[in-house]
C-alpha cells in the first residue's frame, strides 16, 4: 500500500476517533431535577447508603432500639422508604454484642459484601467496639451473613462510626475513637485497610474537638466520618456535639495526591458546614451518594423534626433519614447549604430578603423571558436543575421552559437583566456558588462577573431580578428550599 494511501487511512482513523470523542464530550452529562420527600425513612439514624454496580442503593442505619444491623435496597432513593428490610445481625441476649449496635456501614470489597458497625455488651452499653460481617451473595438480602468478628484498631477504648473509601486504588478506613490523651468523647482516625477486615501500618489522628461548636452538650465529639473523593480532593464530613439540636456537620479536606496518613495533609474548616435550620434539628452523621442519574451528588443525613429529644438525645427514636442535593462552591469544595424542610419536595431558589423564589414568570416560554420573584410554590416554574458542569460552575435549567438561567446578552452592566434562554454552555449561563455562611449562597454569573440580585430590595411578587456586583448582602443571598 502506497505511503500516501497509508497516511490518508491513518488520518481518517484519527479524525474518526477525534469526532467520536467530540461527540461524546458534547453530549450533556446527565443531570436531574432533585425532588425528595423528606424525611425519606422514619427512625433511621447514622444512615449509610452505598450505590452498587447492580443499580441498587443499599442502605443501613442505626435502628431505635440499637439491637439490629438492618439492611434494605431499592433502585431509587425514595424507594428506600418502602423497601423490604432484612436483618444481617441481631444482638444476642448476652455477651459482648448484647448491648447497643450503632451506625453500620456497608461496602462491596473484593467480590463480597461487608458491613462494619460498633457494638457493646449489655452490661456496658457505651463500651463500643468495632466489628465486621461478610456476605458472599450477589444480593446480600438473600442469604446469611457471617458471625461478627472484631475489627481491631490497635488500642482498646470507646470506638464507633466506621467508614471507608478508596483513593487512587488505596483503601482507607476512618473511624471515631476515645483517645487516652484527652477527656474528649472521640477523636477521628485514618489507616490503610488490610484487605477488607482490618487495618495495617500507621494509624493517624486527623481530627479532635478544637472548636466550641464541637463541644456543645458533651466534652468534645468528632464522629460519623463521611468520606467524599471529588475534584482532586478528599473530603471527610463529620458530626460534632451532642446528638440533639446542637448536632452539626464539620468538614475535613485533603488532596487526592498527598499522603493521607500525614496529619498535616488534613485541614479542618473552622465553621460548621451544615446545622439546625428551617425546622430541621440536629442534622448529621450521614453519607454521600449520587442520584438516579449517577451524576448528581446527594447528601444523606439524619435529623429530628423538633428541638428537644426525650427522654434523651440517644434514646429518643425520632432521628429520621433525610436527603438533598449536595453542591460544590466556586473553589470546588462541597457546599451543604441548609436543611430543606419537610414541607418542601421541589426546592426553589429562595431569597433571604424576599423569602420568595426565582420564578419563570407567567410560565413564559419565550426565549429571553425574564425571571422574577414569586411566592415559593414548588411548581415547574420554580424548579431548577443544578447541573454541575465543571469544578466551579453550574448550568441552572428551568423545568417549565427547559431553558437555562442566562445573563442576557452577556451584559456586564449593573442591574442587567436575567432571563431564560436555550441552554448553550456559554459563560452567560455559567453560575458559581459563593459560600456566604450559615448555608446561604450567592450565584455569580461568569460572563457578567456579577451576582443574582433582588433588584432594589423589592420583596413583592413579580419583583425584578437582575445582576449586580457581588456584595454578599441579603438581596443576593439564596438557599434551596
Ligand atoms: O446513633 C448512635 C451513635 O450516636 C452513633 O454511632 C454516633 O454517631 C452518635 O453519637
């Protein structure tokens, strides 16, 4: 074959491959409107959800009497509410596991199912120790689990809240444990796993209570590690303070390319990232998963619907499982926002000053139709799909029009119009989440370099929305809800 023909053929092959890649990248990554009816599961706390390659969500949690390791599965998150349950382990009437069983976790490692949990003797219900059980069936609901075996950490003391994750092919185990060096209830530790049933090498402390908001109602609590590997970072959300309305989430951050066993690799954010608000009390100890589109990140947590648990913060059974979308702010860190109340199933973009929602006014489908403020209703005009398109920005699509929130004409003039236009990925439709504290956020438009603004601080129905230089004031503060 002549060289010229060979070159032409090779060129054709390369061009075909490139075309295929371009076509694939041009296909919008799946996303979805996130609607959740909270609470999703009543009286299930410390909820762990693991989405498996078989398409099922596997869920376990603490149960009110702390006497079982319960498992359920469903193909949708809402489906977990009514899913059948199975007991992977039931506490015996005596012995080392006859007391309380807390905070199971479920993982699929090396071709088998594993559940990790803490348990205590009936004679000393707080003397918790870590255990593991295994199930080799494809569907772990369908056959028996092995008998519990100790998961040893290297020293004997109150230990709880097992979790694990994989980063760059290395499996890590994280947990909370009482340290002999302090009077705090718990510190947080990480170690590499040895297979699926133990740890090996260095045990590193990555957090201990240092802030007052970690010591409310207790000597000091950092527990409930929830790992998330995203955007080249490794995050561990954790729970702090007493398990009443003072319970809240904190956040540890590291990088996916550093030594995670070096304490200096971890940064603890100085403020809580998720806490009581909107009639949701003591949110904490959950896990992360993805929605049914396998793309949209979801936060799973428990909370109560009232402030004062009775008879106490542990034996009050009404910590219910709740879920909502997890966002990522402009620097790529997770942004938790505020708990969404039980009355909201289709969260809008609600203004702090107006307490009204960003609305496709009059259901106007005309290209360029302006968005305005209106009473929050949860109808399609106020439903927005936050489609995470890159480390720092979202495309925000309206359910009624199917079009995207847009800095019309990519204006950079103060008080510019904001409307809806065919989604095109342009910078006029790129919105960055700015963390403004206490779960409030601003939306900065990339083209205009300005923030979504309640123009003239007008709280009335039909009030105009605009873009204005970002100032963090109430007219530019929003929450999902
Ligand atoms: O829910 C039981 C225990 O209470 C969990 O293990 C811990 O996270 C919380 O303090």
